């Protein structure tokens, strides 16, 4: 089992920045990739960014050039630096940890990000 705890959400004006953090504990040796997803009211959860154990990153088109995902040296944390925030970035952001064998997904409790216009 892997436990994830997010922090860093809040209210910010459009154009501002926020940094989300996610601390992982438990069986982190089994984790192959970590990432951030978000869910806005009335919408499905969507991928924001992921980073593999090898450091490869993947971003949703809507956040490319504005958001940066990174991992801690001990690979027990993942961060999301969000710049040039837009009102459409408003959502609950969830941290995810994934293992391939066996296939498991772990989720944090979510942190609210609200961007005012």
C-alpha cells in the first residue's frame, strides 16, 4: 500500500502561481510513476502531468509550458509548479502513484485549487 498526502492548494488570481506537493509513504519501492490529475465540477477526472521513475514527463496539452512536474530525490514526493494560472485550471487536484506489476493506482485525498478572474 502507498499513502499519499497533498498540500499547497488554495485561492489565487489569474496569472498567479501555486506549488502543489504530494508526500508518499508506505511501499514506495513499488511505484513506477507518479502524477497529478484534476477534476472540475461536473467534469471527469483528467490527467495533468505524470513523471516516471526514470524522470520522463508527460503533460496535458492545456498545461504545457505553464506547469512543471518534478520528484524528490528519494522519489517519495512529487511536486507540481503551476504558473500563469487560468480560471479554467480551477479543480480539485489529486496526486496519483501507479505500479505496473501488480497493477495498482493509489490516490491522495485531493487539494482544491481555485483561480479567480
